[in-house]
C-alpha cells in the first residue's frame, strides 16, 4: 500500500521587473531524476526543519538568493512516485526576490530563465507547477486581498 509522505516543498520564485517574472530552472543532465526538465524550485524538507524553512534554504541553495518576501499559498501539490510507492504532498510557497539579485545556480541546474506567466507555462511540464505559477500570480502578485494573510513574517523567523 502506498505511503503518504510530506517531505518536499515547491517554491515559485518571482521578481517585479517592473512586471512580474517567474524563475524557471532547467535540471542538469547529470541529475538522476528528470534530467533536462524545466521546473520551479523544489527540494526535500530536512529532519527537524519546518516547510517554510526548507523553502528559504532551497531558494538559497539553488539560486544564491534570499527572499525579500515569502508567502504561504492556498495550494499543495500531490503526486505519486513509483520508485518508492509513495504519494507525496508538497506545500507550495511564493518567494519574491530582489530584481537585481544575481542567480548563482547549484550543480542541480544548468540554466534558468525569468519569464512571464504564459511563457513559464510553455516550459514547465508538471500540471502542479504550472498551477503554482498561476496561483501565485492570482493570489500574491495581483494584490488579492488574501495576500497579507499569506505573508510569512521573515523578520521574526529564526535565522
């Protein structure tokens, strides 16, 4: 029987330049899982780590950036992974970075692009990640009234 696990976070990173642009990353060909795939940030929650802490760490590890704003979203992605017969549920976060930040890719990725919503849709493969970009656009960037309720106060987080 498949196990339901919560060990992955996903983060739709965006910048205002001045219009919103989303960061999509292309996985390195040397990666065991999904080589060459275009994706938003995703990564594993480490033991003892909160999901939002994992999101911040993964942004730093995969891009060299530190978010200036972080948002919870009204979205989780769910997918089945055949190799360990698990159903994965991953919270989706939105992270705004400074438009002047330089992207420094980890070895996990070989390329990146800043794209508007519709352009990102053409490169992203997984429906959940496409939905994440659309949801962040609709609920965070477009100044939806729920935006402030979803904002995570970075100033009061442990560093």
